[in-house]
C-alpha cells in the first residue's frame, strides 16, 4: 500500500458515485473520559461516525436537528472541502445558510475534491465543544509507501463544563473566566480522568480506558492525525518512535522525519511510523498529545494518551506501557507550526503572484468593549452575523455592500484574481495566544509566519507550503495568498471556538458577479431559512456569542431592504 495524497494539478475526477449518510444531531449524556456530561452528538456517538469516500465521489449527508430540552439550531461544516460549484453547502449559518431549525432536516451534497484526512463539525455557536464532530477520510492517488492504514487519530481538548456556560464566561465581564480551563485531553474520544477530584456528585468512573492501536513488527503505519478540539494547540508524538511527515492538511509534502508535530485546532497531519522489531516489538508504547502552556488558551493542560501494542493479546489484557516520552524543544515551534523551510509540497507551485492584485492587511486586537465584555477586533471591527439573513443569499441578489451592518466583516474582493492576506497579531506576546487561522473554500499558500511584523520576505517562493489552516503566533504575523477562483462567501477565522464566539472572524466575498442570478442559491438558502424564520419567530434564540443579532434589529434591517426595493424570500 502507498500513501494517498491529493494530485492537485490533475484536477478532480468525476466518479459518478454518491456516498449517502444520515446524521441525527441530538443531546445525549455520555462519558468519554468517565465523567458523565450532557453533550450534543451525531448518531448518539462521540466522535461522530466516520465518513469515507473516494476522490471524485459526491458525498450526500442528510442532517436532522433533534436537539431538545432546550432546543437550538445547528449546521454542519465540512472542514477544508473547497465546495467549488456548491458554496451554499459549506455549512456556516449566517453566511451560506440559516441554521437547521429544531425538528427540521437539511441535505448537504458536495464533491470529495481532495484526498486525505479531514473532519466535520458543527459551525453553530461552539457546539463543536459539545461533541458535534467526526472524522472524514478520502481515498485516492498514492504517493508514499506504507503497509497499514491505522485510520483517524482524532485529538481534542475536552471540557466538562457545558459549552453555553463556557461562552457566557468567555464573552462576559469576569476576567477570571476569559480562559476556560481544559478538563481533559482525548485521543479518539477516550482518556482516563481522576474522579476523586469530582465533588458535585456527577457520575464518574476513573478507569474509563484509553484508545488502543495494534502495530505490526517492522512494518510501516499511516496515522491520520486530526486536531478536532476547541482551543488547544496539540503536540503529538509516539514514545520511542520517530515519525515521517507526509502531508499537512490535504497537501502531500516532501517527507521529513521528526519526533513531534504541532497541530493547531482544525489542522491535520498524516505521518508514517515504522514498527519496532525483535524484543522491542514485544513491548507496549504510549501515543501522546500534549497541550503546552506557552501556546494554549487554558489554565489547565492535561495530556492525552493512547496505547500501541504489537499483538492482540497485550491489547486485550490492556498491558500498561512503560515507554519513554519523546524529548523535544517546544521553543522550536515558537507557538507556531513546523518551520516553513521544512514543508514543501510534492506537487510544486510557485507563488501565484509576487505582486497580488489585492492585499488585505488585518490588524488583530483583543479588547474589552464599553460594557466590559471581551471581544476580538479585526481592523477595529468585531464580527456578529445574522442567522436570518445569510450573506450568500443577499449577494446572489446583488446586495454586496453592507454599510447598515459593518459587523458582518465582509471584504469584497470583486473580480481580482490573486488575494494576499496579512494577519498582524498586535497583542502582547505575553498573552501566549496562538491562533489557528482557517480559510474556507481554499488551500492558501503560506508565504511567511513568525514573530513581529512581516519584513516582506517570502519563504520558499518557488514552492511555498499550501494548506487551509495555519497558526498565527502570538505577537507575530501570518501571510497567506490564494487564487480567487471560487465564487462564494468564505469565512476566514481563528478556529479556537471561544475566539469565534468573541467575534474573531471575517468573510471573504469572492467574484460576486458570478453569484448573481444563480437559482440554486435562493432555493437552497430558503430550505433552511423558511423553517428557521418560523421557529425563531416563536422561540427565543439563546445566542450570546457572534452568531446572530437581536431579532428586533433584524426586522428593522428587513424594512430598510424593502424600502430600497429589495425583496427577499427568506
């Protein structure tokens, strides 16, 4: 078997095959680490079910919102899929759709346009922190040799506090709650927890168990690592084994060896690990995911463990590994990803334009507003969307300027072909906040990332790293560039759930003229907005973060649109 990667220059094939899935999103009381808590999960499980397809397949997922007691909306985002020709299925409420109303269903249909590993997650408020997420594997062209595909390795920080309560603290006025404390760290939804620390009577089992993997002697194993958490930068390693890195996000890279890899929230890395031989293959080893204090938004930093065995008997008997943890210098990462000099895509692509048609410089700050609430500002403006009026639907009818609501943070790129975005993190580096920046609808080129202001130097201009998520370091910069060849409204945001809830989010409007008079847009948008508008008309939308404006203000804006001669269906 050989490693699968995205043959980016060959175009996406059409397999004429559709893979069908049914998702039911509902509340459940589960105990991933032994501590029982109320969660929002998909098909009753955490992580959610694995989606598998071949490159060029269509994926069709019918999502039903069964969230009750209390009811709330939902929407599922298919992380890192380009959604070319299907921008209405990207899954972000207030941008491409209204939320799926309680009791309603909505079907997403999109192309498996990449090869490799990703995941899906709710993009409604911070439901991802409640458990609404799961892995995706797309099979296709092969690049690097390996013997066994070990499947997804989903690492995620874990919070015992209910997600809405966390947002109340993060967006509130009490500084002691701005940094929520991680309760645990999980690998494939499992880890032990010390229940002697539980004092409120919550059901808890200390030995819930950890995930297990069985390696093969002197063979190579592909690990599909996903950081599907809410806030933590994860440092992944395998005791006494080195890893060969072969892909970052969906992009195959020239292989290199390391003993640890950093993943911000939303990032994926595929690595190949060679198994031990002889007496070393008779032992058990730990796989680890560390949250490090110099790069993670939290007050508590637990470690996740999984066990690697070389025979089924040891796995069944749950032999406890006695392996030695990898030593590494965390400062090598400087709260960022691997040095860009190390990460060169296999399929070379030079910088699309040394002088792009559009350059957007976004200065980032964290401040308290006039009422003492914490919020993130991009060029002095925070984000708040409106669930009842998705921006994509408005753009399809020619409404591409929003002076009446600058908080939608729309950057209109017009018909320009190349776009460069320069992020400047001007907060005090002592804040130690690393931001994993994710752009929907694109694989961007990473031109530079590091401390201080960008000096104009492009790293690897002949073949820079391409990916969809990259870390903006504290007190530093991130420079990305992409081809504006995918008409739509594409969010560009920090993937830390609490930061999105505090407004860390902009929207890239791309080729708006190509969105005009597309009949699919109002039809698809209306599927969600009809039911959502009816539900929200009779229910209070308990939304305290960046999701939606007050309904009274929404009605005022609707009147303004109508007075201007614009009639909308949703």
